[in-house]
C-alpha cells in the first residue's frame, strides 16, 4: 500500500512541476493587486515565514484598511518593515480558531489566508471563522494532495502514520521540512504540524459547506489558490 501511495504522490509531483512552469502558476501578487485597492483587507496567518509581506503589499496596493492576525508574536522583520513603511496596518495576536480573536479582527471586504488550513486539526472550523469576517472575497491558498482516482473530496489525516506512509507523502516535497511528515508527529508541534492532506476537491467541498462559492481556481495537484465569495 505504501508503494502505491508513493507512486500516486510522485505522479502528482510530476504534474505539479509541469504546472509550475506556467506563467499563471502563482497568482498571489496579482490577486492582491486586483482585490485590495479601495477595500478593507485582512491577512489571516500573516506572520510565519512572511512577516506581514502580503498585508504590506495590500496596503501598498491601496487597501483602505489592513489587519493581520497570527497566533505568533510579531517578528523583528515585521516590526522593522512596519516602521520603515510608516504602516497603518493593525496586528492582532490570536488564534483563528478562537471566536473572540475573530471578533477582534472584525469583518473585512477581502480576506487572505495562506498556508494555514492544513496546519489545523479542524480545517472546517477555520473556514467557518473566515466566513464570519469575509464580506466580499476570500483569497485562500493551501498545500494539497493529488486527487484520489475514483474518490472525490478525499482527505488524509497525517498524525499517526507509520514511517513508510509518511515517506510517501514526504516524497511530494522532498526539499521541504514538514513537521509530522518529515518526522514523527507530536502534540508539542501544535499548529506547526501538517495535520491534513487535503485534495483540491475536498477544499472545494469544505468551502461550500462553510458558506462559500468558489469563483476562481489556480494551481496544480500539490498547491491551490482559490477566490471564493460568501453565500
């Protein structure tokens, strides 16, 4: 079974490489420039690895107000950039799962959330929280797994997999360190761990179940970006 899983993942990796060579493979900056001007903009998960970069880009693109939320404290890079830009971006430290944190962020016309969904033990709850604050458009980016032939909306719960099964999933991203996949899962890894492997169709199904309609989709088998509107 692990060998079949590895072949399935490697086939998805090959398709992802072919897709990444296309000019429209990473529309992130274009989407921010298109949707941010004149609108309030929230970046959920704004700190880890990016130090507010998307939020600052939204502000520079003409967003009327910008708020960032993250469970981790502001980084030194974020603080320096905030000062250098004389930024008016508002930062809220809190957990996206927490209704009180979401209330503090408040409703925004455009909500950006990247690299968060698969790090949560409850991705549907995250989407419900995002629905609570999205007035016009959700811009959602997430890592994914290839579609399972004959089984739409498949998901894989990653914690607890044996080393051979983890190795099959790690083969999709051999140069990346994915906590709970590259190594054994531990509760101490918290939101740093990869909790879920979500297929593209599963993400679409979760968005529908949480009150969104998908209006644009980009990406390949291992990473997608979608634009969704609240129903």
